[in-house]
């Protein structure tokens, strides 16, 4: 359950940060170029390494083997991050499973210039109602999946989450169903820009994401995924930003957290491959350890190795390309509305 809430927090935070950091003289093409450079080099490199690993060791590792009969379609779809638009296990489960969230982010980035124009025109007095409406729009996908989508149930790691592939796809993977969480982040950024919600405190909102987690066991399994976590995560993100605006002391402003935040995308991109490699060559598959040993291995082996791989990816791939292709726009001439191409 916590992992589902974490993904929702990631989508909300993405919408918030992009809205908060819009450049006054930006254009649609420059924005898309920066987002492309931020995501695709890391993604393509790690996916390529993952495919090589699957060719030679997939049959015995935690990843599937490419010796199995897999079509070219799923491979190309994952390279271009469009594989989540089709409800098929061959597409959703191919190679690197974490790329589904990157595919959603690519869709959000594509929509952001238009969404920003829309959100920026909402009257300040209606932003709160807009947030509630967006949250309800996200839940509508869950209600539809629960009441109108059937199909054969699939096996989940959590036995309580027994649902069909179509239900899982619509409530968890489908970019349109996750878009409301991204928009919630945008609306929260607007609220803070308008001087609202500035009194939010982390101690008052940190528990909010726990409420849907506690409620999910009493709801149909389709409710366990993204939409139900959106509003609590959005208020938490807004409280963290408000804390920063007030200049209050916060662990989130520390040098260590900033350092980790800069490398978080690289860590996310490479962590699954790192786990697969260590399981194959160090721990063994399947791992035969108890809970205590598993915790020690995670903290003493997986985490440091993934952090090292993330540092290398960030330092030698992400940073050079971002510096080369994401130079700040020169602020000359008269100010223009962001994304004038739209």
C-alpha cells in the first residue's frame, strides 16, 4: 500500500514543481526539449543494459529472459515509453517494469503547456473547488473499473489485491487515470502562489496519506491504487512548500536531502537493474534469507550499490546532457506569457 501512495506522491510533486518553476519567457518546444533530455538518456541507457542482462542471465534472474518469445512491438513501445497505453501483460511486464511511471510522466509533460494555460486562468477563489473536482475525476476511473470492468483475475503479490488485468491497467498504469494527480499538484502550486494554504504545517498534514492506506482494506481492491491517495499527498506537498516559503526549519531543506533529491531520478531509473544484478551474482535467486537478513542485505548491499550506480548515471549522463541542452533562457526584451506557442 505504501508503494502505491509513494507513486501518487511522485506524480503530485511533479505537477507542483513544474508549475512552481515555470520560466516567464519559456516556450513549448524548449520545455519539451528539457523534459526529453531529463528522462530519455537515462531511460534508454538503463533499458539497454537491462535488455543485455536479460539476454545472458534472464532465465535465472529476477527479470524475464529474452530467449522467450517476445515480439518487437513491446520492446519498441517501452523504448518510446508508450507501452502503458495498451492493456496487455506483454507490454506492461516487458523488461524494466518501472518504466510505466516514466511513460505517464512523458504524457504529463506533453500535456503540461496546455494544462498550465488552463490552470493559470482559474480564478483564485475557485482553486479549492477545482482541487476537489480533480480529485473526484481521478476517483471516477476507479469507480468505473470496479463496476464495469471484468476479466480474469490475476495473481498479485498482495493477496488482498485480486483484480483483473484491465482493472489494474485502468486504475494504476493508464496515463489518463493518473493525470488528475499531476493536475492536483499544479493546482496546489497555484494556491500557494495566490497566498493560500501558506499556513499549512507538516505536522498537520504528514498523517494525511495514511488515511487512504488505512481505509483500503475495507474498500474494493481497485481503490488501493493512485486516485485515492492524491488529495492527501497534494496537501502534504503543499505543506512542505509552505514550510519552505516561511523559512521554517525543516529536514527537507538540509544539504543531504537536496543532494539525494538531485539524484533521485537516476536512483529510481537504475535501482531495479541493480537489484537484479546483485540477486544474480551475490545473493542468489530466489533469495533464501529471513526478514532480518533481508533487511541487512537491503541496507548494506542493495542501497549502497544502487546509490553508486545512480551517482554514476547522474554524474556522467544526466548532468552533462542537461547542461548542454537545458541552458537557461535569456531574459531579454519584454516579458511574455509562458508557452506562447499554445
